[in-house]
C-alpha cells in the first residue's frame, strides 16, 4: 500500500490519541438501523486496526435516536480488553444508570456553547443543561468512571452565527469544574479555521483546563478539518476525534456534514511522523467493508485512493 513520505514538522507531539467516534457519532446519523452484530463486527475491525479508544454507542431514549436503541445488546457483544476503552454517551441520569449497570467505565455528556442548539438537542438552555449534568458527572466519578464533556458549536452555530470565545470557554470551564476528565471542543458544523482553533485552544487552556485533558472534534463541511487539527496540535492538543470512513454528522444540526475521517487524519499524522498506533491498511479495509454494508462509497479521500490502489 502506498504510504506518505515522513517529514516531521516542528511543534508537534510525538504521539496522538485517536478517539474513534464512528460506531456512535457515525452510525447514529444513518437513516436505517444497522444490525447489532454488524456494529459489533465494525468495532472488532477497528480494534484490529489498532484503535484503542472507540466510542461505542449512546444510552439515549430509542425514540430520539432509534439507530442506537441496542446499546445494552451491543456492549454485551464487546470483549473487555486491556488498554481498550469503549466510552458511551449518556444524555441524562437514566442513561447513566443503564451504562453503569453494564459496567461502562467511560461516559460522555454532550453540552452546547449556544442556547439554540442546546434547546434543540437537550430541550434545555445552556445553564439548565449544565445543572442537569452536575449530578450525572458526580455520580459517574463516584462510580470510578471517566467523564468526557463535549462542547458543541464552538466555532459557529447555524442559528446564532459566530460563537464567542467566552461562550465556549465558560461551558468548557464549567464542565471541567463539574469533574469532567476530558473536554472535547466540537466544531459541529465545520465552519472553523486554524486561527479560530488556535485562539480557542489557548483560551480554554488559559481558563484552567489542562491541555492534556483537551480534545478536538472537527467536521469537514468546508474542508478545514485537517488544517484545524494541525493548528490544535501545534497549540498543544494531544487527542483528536475522528470517524472511520468519515461517517456521521449530527441529527440535530442539518448543516453538519461528515466527521473528519480517521483515515485522512492518520495519513496526515503518518506523514508528519506522529505516532498513532493505527494500521492504515487495516483501517481502510474496515471502511471499505462498512461502505459495502451501507451501500455507498466512503466520503474519505484516503479511503477511496488507497482502495483504488489496492484493487
């Protein structure tokens, strides 16, 4: 398989944690329901490609996201392996109880930097949502679980326009104060550019959230995701969210197209000499398989290029 020439760049980390969100953030956006066994096989193949943090599902009410109604059944099919984490998204206290009853050790909560999206997604304003998350985070930490706090709409909002840095910093700081062990900054509609990302990461860090606990989550709506990743890494971030094959979007924000493809991310990081632990050939094969399952080609340029080269 063709591989990029390795030419390291200054100011980058030696290694990056790839936070694979495809099974949850990718498949939740599908029109049809994917069989549980297929989801489990997808995760097994991702593990085989070297990914070690895979967001598996969400304990959301099935009426909200029917594609993830099989959360318990899916987790029952996954093998508990050393060094592997299967975070799950929980929207409320009931979701947390369901997750903890299944032995989940990593959860995520999903907040917004903007009022409109918070109400559309959670039926609560920003302050109300954070108040709802406070006992959820506390209970999860008491149970020994790590808690990721997502902050969505960090660069722009389709209803409110440009999002102020102070709005994002306020939500990120509050999630950290509640006890979240990781804060993921999400450009949910993919409008951000590198200068915004650099400013935002510095502001969040300057507000007291340690850089080692900051992640970034970019959508590629305007083709800026990889440039934004590079800016985030140069600003000190060490964890990057992505989705195998570029699957996903956001069911509550119609202008949000696919996530950054894990293959595109790994190709860039390999070329920069940054270690990820991911076998790109195995990952491409996984996304080609999933594309066949879904009945459409992968949107990832790296998947398409390497699949053609291997044919």
